[in-house]
C-alpha cells in the first residue's frame, strides 16, 4: 500500500480540499508507486496564502539572526538525514546516489550560508549633503513568496529559494514539481522540526496549470521565484507583469564545452562525460554541445566513444551505475524525438541513439547515452535544449569560431573551455555570452556561495545563490534622519554649507 502524503498549511498536514490525489512513481521501475499526493487547486493555494500572509506580520519582526539560527538547525537536520534523503530522491527522480547526495549537500551548504547571512544582510550608511542629517538604506522583507520548482534538483533548488526568502523575513508558499513531491515533503518536515513557526512555510502539491498558475495570479503573493522551462517562464512573466509582481526566472540552457587544440584531453574527456551524461543530461547546466578544434577532433572523438561505452545505465540506487533513467515517459519521448530531428537534419549517430529495454531496463525510462556528429550550428540539435543524455558535437578551426558557435543559441546559462592558453581563456571569459564560464572544468558544478543564473532566454536578470540572491528577497528602504531641528531642503539649502 503506497504511503499517503499531504499538503502543509499553517503548520498542519492536510489533504487537498477536493480530496483528489496523484501518484508518484519510480522512474527506474514505473510499476513501483512511491506515494499518493494531494492534487491541489486554487482553493488550497488560497488557504496557504492566507496563512502565509498572517504569519508574515509576525515573522518579519523576528530578528534576522534568529531566523538564521533556525536555518542552521535545518542544515544540521539535513546533514543527519543526508543518506536517507538521497536514497528517497534517487527513487523518485532517478539520478544516481552520488549525485543525489550532492544535491542534499548543496541544500546543507545553502542552509549554513543563509544562516550566517542572518547576521549580515548589510545595508549602507552614506553621508548626507546636509548638516546634522544621517542617511542609510536598509533591507526590508517583502511579503509572501511563491516558490515554483522543477524536479531535477529536488532539494537544492527549493533551498536556493526558500532559505534566502526566509532569512530575509518573507513567508513562503511552495509548489514543487509533481515528479518530486516526496523530497519537497522531507524539506518541509525538516523546516517544521527545526522550529519554523506555523504559516511561515506552506507546501501545496499539484500540477503547474492548477497550483502554479494560482500562485502566480494570487493578488496576495508579492514575489514569485520560478525555475523551469523557458516556455513556462515566459507565461509566468506575462501573467505576473499584469500585477507588477517581482519575478525571478531561472530557465533553460544549451551549454557548450569547447576543447581547444592545446587542451589536456584526458581532463577534457572527464569533463564532458560528467557534464553531458551526469543526471542523465537533465541539468539546466548539462553539456549539450561539444565544440572541438579540428586539430584534435578525430582523436578526441575516439576517446569520447571509448569513455561513453564504459558508462553503465541502470537504477541509480545500484552501486556502479553511472547514468540513471529519464525522469518520466514524456521526457524519454522528447529525447527520442530529438535524435530523430537531428538525423533528419543530417546529423549522424556516432554512439547510442536508442531507448534501452529488456532485463533491468524493462520497467524504467532508460535511454542510451548518445553522441551526434556532423552537427552544424544551424541545426535544432545544436540550438535547442534537449534535457537528456544527448551530446551534439561541432567542429571549429579557431577560438573566435568556437566562441561564435557557443553563443549561437537563444540560451546563455553555462559554458566551458578547456585550454592551456591564457589568451584563449580570457577571450572566452570576456566573449562567451553566458552567466557562468568554467575554464578547465565542465559546464556543471555550481557552488552555493556564488551567483547562479544566465543571460538571454535563460532568465530575467536575477541570480540565485551567493550574496546576489538576497537582493531578490528584500526591498531597499531609504531612511533620512534629520537632527538639525529645522527644515532643510535637499538640493536647495546646500549652498554655503
Ligand atoms: P517545467 O517548466 O515544466 O516545470 C517547472 C515547474 O513549473 C513545475 O513545478 C511545474 O509544475 C510548474 N509549472 C508548469 N506549468 C506551469 C504554469 N503554467 N504556471 C506555473 N507553474 C507551472 O520544467 P521542468 O520540466 O520541471 O524542468 C526542466 C526545465 O527546467 C528545463 O528547461 C531546465 O533547463 C530548467 N531548469 C533551469 C534551471 C536554472 O537554474 N536555470 C535549473 C533546473 C532546471
């Protein structure tokens, strides 16, 4: 009998008002139902927002260092449960245990970082242009934050948003992806256990169309932080624009690893195998394109094929698995469709290209790690996000051409160049249009204390992570304190002072 999970509203675990539910299944074995979750609607969102709004009036007055102390406890609880959470995460979304442990660790790092930020949240003091007057600007909480997240980093991404939102004094209504409701539930359990007061964190499970939209449209939600596809991000921006809600969008990517003729090829090989096929290619920062200098093209491709042949595809819970399943049936179909689009456009499958079935693969959404060659920059497989274990390889003859090809996409999240040449490296850092550039490491590997996000259609200019995320979750209040005892008029009474 599958376990029944609930929403968390105003400090209480509750069913959806409609009583409707949905099932959560294991992508490595779709016959295994992991639990049933509330299929919520606007009514449930209304309840959650009501609770969050009331709680905001209390939470905003809790000193930020105390809010941070609770998050430190959250980090401690996550640390104690790290392996258990990782196993449950692998079971519900498929990536291998090594990676789900990393996902939890990113949440832990984010908790400790946010905890210390409770003792900073720096403002500014600035001299006044008038005598006996004091100027400062300080951060204020904003209100109720609507948090909408994808399934590929089911712990890390929610923590990137929820922890800074909370430490800044906001309350939260959280809608996780319906492919990963269990990990989201664990996170909220931990927040409650650590002492987050009732109403401050609210969890509403369900679909994007019903719950996600209701959050975006709700007049009492002040800000929305969304990570997901560019198509949904655009819809959210449009809707939120109507009420001038503050919106942070972290969207798709089509990231490239460039390997120059002077690169350390063994290092570049390790990088691309990890970047392209880690998380089964389902990272926003996944290496989806490999741009090779013509001088090392043939040699590197044969190294690559030999490396990919060693990757073991299977259940992420099993020791020795390198590549897990796709998250669901639809995602595997997208991958198959893109392999066909590529070959129809003239690309060649150098390795893989097919779904895996039979034996241990029979009941999971498995697909072979796939390499496409003879790819040209104008092809869809060179420009569009696939979100699966498919690597499109392109050939170039100079650093300028490599960067031009790397930039030839509507996205701009991550990028990488392997080279020993300092001139190439700095040219890449300056000219690649992406939010993140790695030199001599793969396109994946964000650290919690650094800004994270992209340019072009990868987002709308905000950054998660690091010190930058606190900008999004707080509003500046400018304060002037005049102790001169008389009316002083800025810009007018400054002469002669
Ligand atoms: P998705 O856009 O389908 O869904 C993301 C979330 O939005 C889910 O919770 C979903 O239920 C919800 N949603 C769907 N439709 C909605 C709507 N109309 N209104 C409000 N909410 C709605 O994306 P996904 O398939 O879960 O994730 C994969 C995508 O996320 C990829 O494009 C990937 O690149 C992107 N992603 C980006 C980053 C980043 O930081 N840039 C990180 C991870 C994933």
